[in-house]
C-alpha cells in the first residue's frame, strides 16, 4: 500500500491536476513528500503589531493595522506607479506599487481598516512599503501569527495560478498535520546522539512551522546534516566499491625512461609539491587497483611536467599513454611542450585532433595499433572508434569539466582492463568542493609555485582611463613585449552594453596603426586552421597584440606575452579572471593584468575586482568565487550536474562537511554494506534516494 507521503501531489486537497503540473514544472514536486522538502528561503516575524511611528530601520519587516487613503497615480503610461497613504493612530507611511495597478485602484474602501506587512525602505527621508502584503482587518477574526512564518520561493507562473507563498504554506501545513507520526527516521540513533540532532519528524515540522528561533536553528542543523550525510555516503560507497572491484595494470617498476628524464632532461628542479604528488600517484599505480585521481595545480605550478613523468612510468611498464585536452589550442600546446621535453629521448609522440589529415590519421592509427606509437596527445578525436591502442595503460584528462561523462567513459573503454585515470585541472578547487563534487576521487594538489617567478601585477582601470592604458601598452611593445586583449562577447548583445570583439579590434587598429603595430585575432567561431594561423603569428612574434575571446583561457603558454588586458572584467567570474591572468607571467619579465570596467559596478563586481587586485592565490580566489556565485556556477564543476543542496551552503559549511565525511567514513569502516540492524534505516533511505542514478564512479 502506498504511503501518504508518496501520494501524487494532485490528490492533495486544493491542488488538482492543473496545479500539480505547475508544481512539477516549476519546483520538481510530484509527491506530498516532495512538497515538504521545499523549505522556506526566509522567515518573517508576524507576532507583533507595530505603530507607524515605531518604524525606524531600513530593510526590516513590520506589521501594522490602519486605513488606506489618497490613492494616486504617478508617471507616464509606460512607467506608472501608484502610491497611497497608510495611517494609524501614531502617524502615516506611504505604500507604493509598480505592478497590479488596476487591482490596487479598486482594492481599498474609505474607512476600512487593513493589516499590512512589508519591508520598510527609506526615500526622501520618509519610510515606505513597496508591494506590501494586505489583508482586511476584522478584530473578531484576526489572530496574531506564529512567531516566525516561512516565505517560499514561487515563480510568476505559480503566483498567476494561485500558488503563491501563502498557498504553498497552507498546502504544506495540511500535509504536516495529515502525516503526523508517519516520518521514519533515516539516521542511526548513535549518530543522532553523538551529534545532538533532533528527530527527523520534529525537524521537518519546525522548519516549516517554527515555534521559536532556537527550534528553527536545530531543525536546519538536523536537515542539513542529513543532506550532506547521504551525499557523502553515495560518494564514499562508490569509491569503496570502485577500489574493491575495479582492478588495473600494476605499474611495478620505475624504469629507464623515468630515471633518464628525471636525472638528465628536467628543465628545472621539481618543487617539493611536485615530488609529493608524483609519490602519491606512484603508490596508486603500483597498488593493482585502478587509479582515479584528481590533480589540481594553479596556473604555472608545473602540472605538465608531472603528467609527463607519470606517462613515462606507463611506458616503462610496457603500456601506452594518452593525454586528452578540451581544445585544439591546448592539445597543440601540450604536444609542442612535451615533444620539446622529450626531443633527446627515444619516445614516439603524436598529435590527433579534428584537423589531422586523413593520410596522417591512417599512419597514426597503424602505429598506435602495433604499439610503436607510445604517447598520444589530442582532443575528443581520441574517443573515435577508429582509435585503437595496443595496450593503453594510462589516460590523462586535462580540464575534465569540459568533457561530458560519456566522453570520458569512451576513453575508459579503450583497453581490456580499465586504464589508470588522472584528471588535471588548473581551476582552484575550494576545500568544500574537493570533499563534495570531487569526493569520490583521490585528490592531489600542487600547492607550491616554482621559485623565481614574479607575481603578476594586477591593475583595475575604468574605461575613462583608456588613454592611460593605451600609453602603457605602447611602452610595453617598445620594450619588446606582447599583449593579450580579451573581450567577453563576439556578437553584439541588446541586453548587455558591451564592447564586442570586432568593435574592439577596429578601435585597436586606430590606436595601434600598421605598419608600426601588428594585431592578430582569435575567437571561437573561427575555423581551426584560421585560429591556428593567427596563434602561430603571435607565438612567432609576428604580431604585437592578440585580440581574443576566452579561447585563450586555458593552456596557452607564450613567455614573451607579459600584459593581459581584460575588457569588461566585471562580466567574468573570478576563476575565469584568474585563469586569464595565468596566461602572462611565464617569462622572466614583470607581467601585468589590467582589468577594464565601467565606473559603475555592482557590489559583486567590485568585490571581484578587489579580490583580483589584492591576491594571486588561486585558492583564496576560489573561496571568494564560491561565496559570490555558488557551486553550480563556479568553474570546475562536473558536467554531470552541479551541486544543488536545499539547505547546504558550501561557502560556509566546511566544518560541517568535514564532520559528516568523517562520520560516514567511520560508519562504512564498520558496516560498508549497511547490514547492521541500526543501519537498516540508512540503507532504505539511500536506496530510495539513489535508485535512479547511474554509477559512473569508475571514470570520475
């Protein structure tokens, strides 16, 4: 028999088929229980009636009782607003509406008393309420509300169909009273006691209908713990299962190629961080289980050298290795740098991209198949069915968030036994994301930069200071330096008043006229061969300035380029700005990053500019980015779906995530199959939550 909580939402009194369809489309709600897990996003206090004279604080909510009069219209037809005077025995305030004007004009009866509730805002030294909640006041029927009332997220579609926040609150209240006593506990008693968590049913009741601020806080703590608990359980069970079941080729020896490169061909001594990471990877490779490791290193920290040395370990053990990059520019860059590093060693390296000619592909396929080609670098062209390895032992995936899960799976299938997987990213990953989105991977971090690198000096200028910027660029060119200028758009947008790349290019031709100056251009809509031609002009020093979109964000390494200008920098996220800044500062000269913006900036935009100017630490930048934008928007999130916690906040919950991860780890160490009596409630809830999910844990 179906439980009440699993009933379809259309059968709840007051919903019906039409509203049920809207709830499903707008909130993803299909059952009674789904609606209960749509929590309030804030709470208001309606436990007191205030007087108009008591209003003294901007942005605070107040509830008043009084009359409404002097309703009047202002402005032109396309920009009309309505105001009215609200009066009680102590004074008056102004009410303001910008929408629903015809309703407002006919709403109020002279002399009738109303209850209004709203947020006070100050304008011209007078308080007003914009779009307040209004109810008729009848002293016989009116009751003071609970101390805290939840406000629910609703869309315009929901409001227009009778599903505003009040209606949602009423529906949820009905379910709570219908389902009293039906909520089953999903956490073991020992965990509830150890962390002083309240019961699940009480938590769900209190989060919707809190009897006090303290009870509300306890409810949030309990449900947030539960949310992180089952997410971590899923990650760690996948990892345990993977480590137990998925075997791979053991790399037992450190052979001639690795040692020869380490002792005779390293261009500079390894940092301690690089040595530590190589040790961690070597232990994985020799364990007999498949390595599934994430390697994070800030821009310029030396990930490519680490990747190459790991590939040489594969070759020393008789296997082939592949490195897959998301763009042709980055694949070409890897091929050029790795070929140069191996130029005096007996290793055959090849490049495969969408631009590789059919004739060359045929030769490459044959060499790959017979094993004479040991190391293959390329783009998604590597996953094609015609690409067959003799014995693929290691796959390195650079900037893996740019590949879909299924694409990565295709590389995984190119060997009889699963190859070892090393995922690399230059995107700084906040610690909370490392424990959540990447929590099923082993994690290595190069947290040390090679000695002797000068920090990039970052300058924030306004568009009104453009002449100063142009003069600075001309001085840098006179010193023999090269310059990137990056724009956020290619095509003009009606919504965003931005200088697009083509307009910027034309303006630069006037500021830097030929033949004294030469400018090249690269953007995502160009053909691969045209893009490569323009890139090569810049690489060879035939162009002073490269005008580009963010196609240069990842992997481009031109030591002579010492200035990065980012137009409309406030339109970029912090991680993206940090990646772009990392394109300079690779040579011996002092490098600069110039952030160009309008004088008028949003608070978030100003915070991003201040952060970029004040620090070059990628991890500090990542933490600020997470606070500003949330995990679903930060660079580096998995394409298989951004994290969307209902209560969890990755920017603030590091301590709790650590605690939950430790709790889950201890639980699985004692009962990894969740078979003990006390843990049966966990297993039932786990299977309910994850029954529809595919297990991609083998491929990261």
